[in-house]
C-alpha cells in the first residue's frame, strides 16, 4: 500500500485545471507529477491511498476532473482499473462530497478520448 497525501505532498490549495495558466497546484500538475507516477509504481493488487482532507480546505471541479479523470481521458488507464487502484480517504465528513465527485468524474471519462498536448513538456 502506497500513500499520497495531497495536502502534505502536493499542495494545501489545489486549484485550476492546467499548469498554464493555473500554476503548479493545478490538476494537470497533480496528475502528471504525482498521481501518474504513484499509480504506475504500484505492484499488482496494491492500492494507492489518497488522502484528500489533510490540510486542504476544498477542491474545484476543474482540479478533480483534470487531476483524476485526466488519467482516463488521456489514455493512461481505464476507469475501472483506476478506481480499483485508488483508496480515497478522509476524516472530515465534508470531504465525502469530493470523494464522490472524483469517482463520478472517473466513471464519466472516456478512455483515450483526448490527446494530451503537453505530454512531452511536463
């Protein structure tokens, strides 16, 4: 089991969709620099525990879509496989909403439906 604590490892203020113009706390930066590597480093059957509420106040939909569902829409992983590898955790009950949204966005994403324009520039 590996752990990715968004507030401690990535940003206490995750926001925006793309690095340009939204910056290094964007969903794209999270996906390309943290989530993708963490998912790819898992052993067969291993899960990635993603802690979403430690030091983070909230998430915008653009961050969640790009950060999580982007894994699917850019063809890195199929939705069911991604959901099987994620264990999204929180202690603050208000964050159940964000967990549900992450799952919804992943399920709604179409596998390999977009070409990632900056694949070689991150």
